[in-house]
């Protein structure tokens, strides 16, 4: 029997940028509550909320200072309970972001752990400098090892009070928790229980495959993430996950989706194989790396064939994938894989067709359903993301000219998906009555929910139709995936279940393309509203065909 999270379409909310209810320029929980009916109307069954916990917001909430408190920017615990309750009454289940690889340095555990004698000392990784008396704290030579962080820095920060360094794989305000300490496990389990008891239906587990550090030995020198062989998807991680599952998750009907970075399909499968009882599913990244060179800051042209190959490989390997084309760490999918200038509507609908017809649980990121595009900022002054700020600083140190740096940031910054949701054509796109914490994309005049709601041909309506189609179709939900054709501009695949088959045809081209496979069938949905299959595809044409031959000619 299928699990509830296999039947539903999920939607990610980045709370800071979703809807501001009180005019302080920051999205909040009452704002989310006010928009729930719209999400229900779209057909959403699962909401993933990026962090709303207490946090100094060094990394917009991915640095948690109290896991049992709501950040006042977002509202109160009563608001949160109301959100869980209201969502539930609409048949929407809430998935919280669980950020447990690290805490904020302002978390009371960390504050206590700065005292070497504190029982909290061992909650984190504290190590003395290497250099003895002679080395100055912070000198490269003095650092406990040579690891480098996800945010383009060294992984160690010196603490005056302790006279030692602590490990941080992300910003220095995000110290890593020590999972060799059973006390840390106990704390984390009790946090999960706290939220599950409140009625939360599951967790999106932030960078979950970094949790277990096998050692703090020197790393093999690499272009990025030196040291990662000591913590990426280690055997100890599997044990941890099995323990969480056995002791907590399985006691509730809890859904877990792991954010797993730098995993191979086989590792991804091992982490989410139902037999092993670890995670339910994972977000993989390889398809998001097909237009990058080694790191995301260096882009290469988008290759639909490479993209389709990678997607197919993961579709075939994972027991149950979690599919996505964008999130709060990526750039906008329309800007990236479609054509927002010439073919915003057809290409947006084509990407929607792809996402909603793959095998696995689809995740839509806020604004994707409207065709929101990358930001229109003109300088670093408008950038808020800690990662972009660090990268810019590093690039400056490397003497990369300002214009080139800006080009890199523009093409890759996480702020591209963090601009406020575009609700209507009133000032700031209806997101706030005050001054937004980050600028709204000026294209809100043309791209906004209110306009799209009123237009039956809009991208929003197309998403709604696709979701409804998927909900009614066993083959779209549960059918096997088979790639039928992958070319430089075309991706064709089938989904099959018993004697039912659908064929998904997607063009990634701004020109006409010819389908050379002998396909026939009823058109279930088409982004040009064509009622019959025509092998000459229009720019970015997409359709789902019901293969009537397979069903013995029955329509
Ligand atoms: O966006 C990235 C840098 O290019 C990713 O490497 C990202 O940092 C990685 O996917 C982990 O992301 C998650 O954990 C981070 C947080 O900043 C991200 O927002 C979160 O999704 C640290 O908690
Ligand atoms: Ca607010």
C-alpha cells in the first residue's frame, strides 16, 4: 500500500519571502495561514517550511538558537500551532526543516560549551591549535586540520574564551554538533518528538548525510570541501538514521526527506531503501550540477541531454525519489532550463510537465508555479545571502574583477529564489505593506498570482491541472519510469503500470522539433492545448499521451 507522502504533491515555503502579515517586511506564519486556501486550491498536500525557529539569522534560520521556539519575526508558537491545525483541516500536512548538523553559535548548548569544563563541551568539536605557543590563533598553520567549508572559508574558528577552535562546515555561526556524544542524540530525538507531538507530519532533514564525522584527520586536498571524505555519507550515519527511525520516526507516521549532498545514486538508494529503514526519500543534486563546472559558481551551458540522462539514472535507481527543479539554494528553474524572455509560458509549462510526471514525490518551490524568474538586482548592495557575500569576498581576494564577480553572483546566488512571492500588482507585489527585507523582482507587474488566477491559460492554472491529473492517475503516481528518447533537445519517457501507459514528450528547444518515434495516443494535457498528437513540436512543447495501444485501443 502506498504511503501518504507518495500520493501527494509537496510545496516548499521560504517563510521570510512568502507573505508578510504585519508590514515589517518579513514574511511570517500568519501570512502563510492566510494563503493556505490558495495552496489547497492548487492541489498541494504537503507543505515543507524552511526554518522558522529562533535564530540570529546568519544563514536565514539554518542557524538555530532554540529548536523549541518560533522566531518572533515569524510569529508565536500559538501561530505555529494554528498553522498546523488549519493546514490539517484542509488536508495539508506540514513538514518542518530539521537542521541538526549544526546549531547557531548563539544556542545555549554552544554558549555553555565554550567553557572547557562544561558538560556541554563535548556537544561540539573543540580542538586545540596545532602550532603550539608560536602560532597566532587563526593562522592557517595553527588550524586543527585543513578542511574547507561549504561557504568558501576554513572550517575552524578560534574562540578566545576557550582558547581552542571549533568545527563549522558552514558559516562560523553554525558550529557542527558532535554525534559521537550520546547526549547529542538524546537531545535531538527529544526535539523531533516535541514537534511530532505538535502534529507535524515529518521532516526535511538538512544536510543529513554530513552528520557523522568518522575522524578529524587531515583531508585530501580538493578544489572544494577538503576533508569531506571524513564525513560524507559515512557508515556511522546509517546507524544514526536507523536509530532515529526506530526510536522516533516509526512511532509516528513520520515522513522524512533527506537533503543529501554529493551522494551517488547507489548511496542515495542505500539511505532511502525501505528495507534498511533509514530515510523515506532524498533530494539528490546531480541534475542541478549538469550546468556547472565543479562548483556552482562556474556555469557551463545547459544541456538538456545531460540533464535528462542524469534524471533518468536517478529515476531508475531510487526506490522513491523526491523530485525538484528549484529550491531556496538554487536559481529559478525557468531562468535556468527554460526561456523566460521568448517563451516564458510554454517553457514554464514544459518544466511543470516534467516535474509532475516523474516517478516520486514532486516538490514545487514557492513562485515556481507562477513562473517567477531570477532576481533583477544590479549590485552586491541588494544581496542578502551569506554564501554570496562570502564568495564575493573570496573572489575579491583572488583579484577577480568586480564585473566578473557580479556576473558570477548573478548567475548563481541563492537570492535568486529568495525574492518575495509575487501575489498581485500592488506595491512590492503585495508581499508586504512595509519595506521588504530583500527587493521584490520588478516583473511582479506581469508575473503575479492574482493575474494568473484570473487567466485560465496561465502557468498557475496549468500546474493546477497537472496536479489534478496526477492525483487521478495511478500510472502517473505509481508507474515505472522508462526513458524512450534522450536527444539534444528532446526528452521522451514513459510511465507504465499493469496495462496502462502514458508517454511524456518534452521539448527543450525554441525551434520546432520532430519526434521520430512512432508514437500515438490520446493527448491528456498539452501546453499548447493541442488535442491531437502531432510529431512536429512547437517551441518548448510538452504533452502527456495516453498510449491507447497498450490499453487495447480503449480511450
Ligand atoms: O547552496 C549550496 C551551496 O552552493 C549548497 O551547497 C547548500 O549549502 C547545501 O545544499 C546545504 O544546504 C542546506 O544547509 C545549509 C543552508 O545554508 C541551506 O540553505 C540548506 O538548504 C546549511 O544549513
Ligand atoms: Ca511580518
